């Protein structure tokens, strides 16, 4: 699996795997299904084995709860019960169930530790990481920090530390977050999601052609990637026949 | 230091939606209904089904 910057659409070719299959993902850190969906995607690609084409994965920003304060005080149950008006016992049962589903995907969700926060700066950090070729690493680091470690992903200093842990320059990340140079890119992602009619996350776009909504099973991701490769072969055949 | 090259559409990798006629879904949708988070609310499907109409609110 590779992650490289894209500057233009792939040139037509007779080899359907000459360029990576693109997978664009709209996602938020504070989204339990996004982390589970990430794992399912990885499992689906791994299941293809030697038949797996090179893929180019790019994460895009989607802020689920933009009105969340950076320093929300209280537990996840408190936040959900107050924010959504649900009984605390019902929230606990729901969190227990999603924790069980996450465990089936090999993830250790700890909602008892989770620090709810605004994720806008995390999205800026992910754009900075994309520009420096470390977006997938930072995305995984932030998901794990948020859902498993009880880490804070809303404050600049914490994000700088996570960035350093995945090999990014901490001083550059701090400067980028403080001057907000990636804020317009975050806003553009969010606007583009709205323009595409994307209302929920995770949302995956495979090769600019197929849309996959939600934490689908691994086999769905494997199938759609294979279909994208087959489409390329069909397209190349049609071009060659003209 | 390189900066982001903009949105995928700007880079030519994805379809351009238009402001006048937003693309509700310019993509061919694949897969059955699966859990998503919408507007701060995450859905948990009734087990074991994954149909949207069987989902209940999670958060």
C-alpha cells in the first residue's frame, strides 16, 4: 500500500494496475465507525494477497460535531447523555455494544477513558501530514490515542507530540497548527463532502468511481477494489478498440 | 516544503460537483447499509442485520 501525492488524473494505459487505485476517505477522528471501517478496509486489501493492486489512500476532513468545545469536561457518557438527551444507562449499553463490535475488528475501545473534544485541529494536522507523506501513520496514531488511550486530540501540544511519534517534524507541525495554514484545505474537504451529498462517515470513494458508505465488511472493500481494477481493464480495452 | 494540492476534485482525481447542481451521489454506491455517523449521531445496527431501517441511534 502506498500513499503518494496526486497532481493529476491517471493517464490512460493498457495496464490496469500501472497507477495505484485511489481510495479517498471522508472521516472524523471522533467517529467509532471510521476506525472500524479503516480496519475493515485494511483487512479487505490484505485478503487480496498477491492480487492486491497498489492503492493510494487519502483521508479527507469531516467534522461530526463542530460545536464541541476543545476542553469538554466530563465523561463520554455525560457528553452523549446531555448532548443527545439519551438516558445514561442507554448510552452505556450502546457504548458496550460498539465496544464489542470494535473488538471483533481487533480494536480496544475504551470509552471510559475517552476525552471528547473538537477535532478541527486534528484535521489540520492530518492535512499537514498528507503534505509530508505521513498521513496514514498520523491517522492511525490519532484514532488509537482517542479510542484506546484516552488521549487528547484537540490541543496543539498533544497533536505535535503525536506528529513527532510518527516521524513528522514537531516544530513544523506546531507552526502549521498555530498559523492555520491548512484550515482552508479542511474547509474545502468538508464543502466537497456536502457537494457530493455525503451526509455520514466513513465514506470511501474508490478510483473516483465507486462510493462505499459506512463500516462495510472487509469483503466489500476487497470486491470494490477488484471491480475498479477490472473497470480499468475494460476501459483500456475499449480505448484500444477505437 | 510542499503544501496540500487541494481537494481531490481540484487535483483531477474525482468528479467536480457544481454549486448549481450539487451531485447527490456522483458515485456508484456499493454495499448494503452499514453503520455511519451523521451529524454527531452514530448509528448502531440491530444485530446481526446491517440494514439502515433497522438501525438505532448510538451517540
